């Protein structure tokens, strides 16, 4: 009817558009296979998570309880969140990593389960914590292979900081921290021209005795600031040398922050009211020390970081 007319191409295009679309059976089967595979992966992942939580439920509950009761490790509740945020931030890269099953990873997984059962029977808490991380590493290695395991090295290794130190190690670290805080406070009082006598961790001022107790050692702030420094250099672009320097400097910064807090408490108690030496709770004091340490840490980072173009070149290199 429209042959030889200018309407012929338009009519043919209209007919072609309105005509039924033929689906590709191979493409539909491929899409269905991908959907089925994705659902199977989700089901398997949920089963693995449930099995992991069921196996390590006693030690997980013990950790949460200790974190809630012990101020030195209360920050550990946030460390798994840091690992999850790191994975989320790099998910577009992780999803493209090739995944291959690994027998070596399966062997590591079995080894971790055996270590957990053994340490559970002998009531070795630290070994149970380590076994939980070994099993988690084995799951990633066995399911996705060595390539993805290397990519996930930071979020897995960062969870090591959630393991509480043995009591003997904690005590061995607390005593030097108390001594450092006491010595720096004594030096500050001397610089002020005050008469001060130090006996161990006790500072005797005229009419005031200042005791630097174990809770005033600053161990909590040291652990928290060290963990923060590791997370900071993992998320913020910095040259490699500066990343190591910031992690290293977090330790003396935390010690200095605690010494500043002890000195400030002494000044307030000596000049204003002796109740300042006992009125501040250890939890509140820990927050003060951490705030001072965080400010000093950011100041060090600001002073040492190179210009932005240099930092970007270092990261690309």
C-alpha cells in the first residue's frame, strides 16, 4: 500500500518495533543460572556464618562481656566494624577478584577447629581467640583462594587487635606506663617550682598526696589510640613511611597524653580542691586521655604529611 512512498521506512520501523520480540533461550538460561548461583552462594554464606557463630558462641560471648566490663578493651567492640567498613569501601574491587577453592585453606580451617577444641578443653582463652581468627581465615582461603585472601589481609589481620592480652602481659605493661606518667608529672611540678617528692607511683606535694593508680596508667587509651592509628593509615592515603611512623608514634603520644592528664589533675587538686584527685572517674579520665591523644596524633599527622600531590604520587607508586 505504501510501496514507493516516503512513509515506507517509518511503517516498517513501526511494524518492527510493535512486533513481538524473540527471546534468546540461551541468554535466558544463562541469566537463570546466574540467579540460581547467586542464591546458592547466599544460602551457603548464611550457613557458614550460622555455623561459625554456633561453634564460637562461647568465646564470642566472653569477648563481648569482657569488652563491656573492662574499660581497657571497650574500644574492641568497634574494631570489627572497621573491618566491615574497609570491605564495604573496596567492595567494587573485591567483587572482581577471581575466586577459586583451595585445599590448603580447607586444611587451615580444619587446623583452626582442632585448635579451638583443644584449647576449649584445656580452658586456654587466648588460644581460643586465635583459633577463631584462624578458622575465619581458613574459610576465606578455602572458599575464595589465595588471591582474595591477600586482598583481605588487612581486615582479617586487624581483628587480631580484638584479642585481649593475657593478664601477665597486661600487668607487665601497666607498671611501666604508671612509672612514665608519674615521672613526667613530677618533672612538670618541678618545672612549676613546687616541692614534690616521688615514692614509687606516689607524688607527695605540700598538703596533698597524689597516687597514680593502675587504672591511671593510660593502658586503655594506649590500646585504643594504637588501634585507631592502624585504622587511620588504612583509610587515609599516606606514604608508606608515614603510615609506619604514625602507628609507631601512637604509643608515645598515648603515654604523653596520660602524663598530661595526671599533671593536670595534680594542678587542679593542688591549686583548687583536693577532691579533683579522686572526683573524676576512671572512665571519664580515659575519655579525656583519649581526646588529648587523638589531638596530638592528628597534629603529628598534619606536621609530617607531605603536600597533597606528593602523597598522591606516593600512593600511585
